């Protein structure tokens, strides 16, 4: 690594200078050690001894400097530190220039260094199930430090809100919350790399090791790619992990669908006269003229009920998903989302997946687990074969919405766009989506993006919440 042009000021005993700039030097020591260990796993004696002195002087455990110690193990032994990791890198933790607590900044610097080193220094060689689980736990602490829930940035908890994005940060803990849109994908890439370094088939064949795996999008992608090469115990464990992940994501997405807006009340339908629909406040208000002050009783002439029926029309939802190698996250999320909408009343859901061939997954749309097992990830992209399956499903264009999820890097782009434009002109609602990821990333062919914009059907950003909102508006 490149040597810094300036080095922290160390005293004769190789500990940080305790002069006026002592706290700044202490933070500098910790961060130079962090950079040194990120680029070279070998210890630099001077930085290690100086960092140890800083940590001990700050009243922190020396285990913070042990690369093999997980954040979980440190917090278990020192539970008072758990609260310090939460929101550690958000603007709220940054002190103002005037009257800031410099000693606290040094303490935060030590904690920041620990969580960053554990997450970004992943070494090389084969990764065990325990090491992967440990990294996932440490990544969860980094997400908590950024003001997110564990798993949120890596896509295992879709639909969460990111931490604040106000610039700031003084002294010990840099405010990394402004980098969240970039950190999330980077964490997912690191996790994917760790999964690839595992002997996954051997791990799955051992029930004890398989039980230590925590399902994530990266792991599910590998399982789906390798499912045809698994059998027996390994296949059973792979299916159990996929189902567990599907159930966890479905629970989050189902909550989002339920919270989204629905259709307007239909006041042409008389309200059902049942107790649960009784509008007690209105009933009392309308009958106040019947109040008997002598007997202190309210005589009710008429009961009033709330309208609960909503204007609904049988709707058809046709979801077309690109299942090529770059769209795995979208395939998983949209398969689950389609199953949730399929469970709503009066919504007829159809699901088509494609690469260079297309497959109609509608018979299994109610079960995302079975649907995913029938996908074939990878290959090229030819949306015209998917359009051939989707077009016949648009029987009543005015009551049909077509959601097309892809990065739109097509080998026959002009022909496909003309077919999509024809669907739009027919009166069907056409919603192009760049990709539906939990982290909100979207990659779209610029040629398609411009033409969709000119057509009046701009590509939806990659976050799944936006797609949920669009669908509920149409289907409500």
C-alpha cells in the first residue's frame, strides 16, 4: 500500500502524543491501522502497539483489535457497547464543531474501525459456513451503525428505509450514511464472493453445517443456479433454505401491499348492518335530540353504519420477468410479489419468465417456492419470446396491467419495443421496471429508457416499494 505523506505523531514509547492535538493523533492512529490491515493482513508493530494504547486509554476492550473477534462476541462480553454501535455512523452521532466531545470521538473511531475491518477484510481461500454466518452478523452490525436494520442494505429485508442522507460528520466517526446507495450493493457483492468461495455442496450435504447458513439473496442465487446438481440431503437442505428466505421476504412484502392505498369506497352499495360496521360516533351525534335529561338516557331512533365496500373491477395482472443472469434479485422478488397479488380478491395474476426461451409459470403463481424451483437462471435475453406468451393474456386491455421487469439489454430491441408500444396503445397499462431489487438498484438500457420516457411510460426506479404502489393504485 502507498505510505501516507503524514504519519500520526507518536511519543518516544510509540504511543500517541498527549499534547494539544493528542485526540486527533489517537484517531489518526486508529484509522491508519484500519487502512493498513485492509490492504495488508500483516501487522505493523508500531501501529498495533499504539492502537492498543489508544483503545485501553478509552476504556474499551482490547478485543476490538483482534481481527478474529466478531462484533457479536465482543458485545456478548461487553453488552454496554451494543448501544454505541447503533447509529454509530449516522449524522446524529457527529458532534458539532463547537463544544464537541473529543474523547468520545476517539472512542467512536475505535468502534468504527472494528466494524469496517470485520466487514471489508474478508481474506482469501475457502469459506466455511461458520465464517459466512459470522460475516453476515458483522455486516448486520455495520447496517445498524448506518441506521438500518440488519439485512436491509444487502437485500434480505426488502422495503426498509435507508438512514439519513444529510452530509456531516466531525472527528471520530465519519458519516457514511450519504454512501448508503453504494454501500448496499458493495455488501451484497462481498457476500456473493464469500458464498462462491464456499464448498456449498459439501456444506449442504451436512445437516449440521447447513443449519448454520443464514439465507440471503446471494446464497439463494447460488442455490437456484446449482439446484439441478443437488440431490438427497443436499437438495432437501437447499429447498429448506429457499423456502425460509421466500417466507421471510413474503412477510415483509405482504405488509407493504396491505399498507398501500386501495380503491375508493363504493357508496352505491348499502353498508352491511352488522355490529362491526356500526358507526357509534355518528349514531350518537344524529340522535342527540332524543336525549332525556331527567332520566339521563339517549333514545336511539336510527343506527348508522360505515361503508366498507370498495369499488373493484376484476383486473388482470401480467408479470413478465427477465430471468437472465443479471436479474436474479428481480426474479426472486417479483415471483413472491406476484403470489401476494394472486391472493387478493378479484385479481387474476399471470407470470411469465424468459431468457432466450419463455415459460408460463402461472399454474404455480400462488406458490413462489415452487415457481422459483422451475426457473432456469442465466443465458441470453430475447423478450420477443416472452411477448408471444404475454399478448394472448391481454383479453380486456382496459382491465389489464402488464409489468415488464428487465434491464432491457435485448438483442432484438427494436422489434420488442414496437410490440410493447402496441400493448400500450391497446389501452392496457404498461409498466416497465428496470429491476426490482430490495436495495433499490436499477440498471436499464439507455436506448429503451429514452423510448419508454417518450412513450409516456417511464421506467420505474428499482425499489420494490414503488412497484407495489403502482400496482395497488391500478388494481384498487
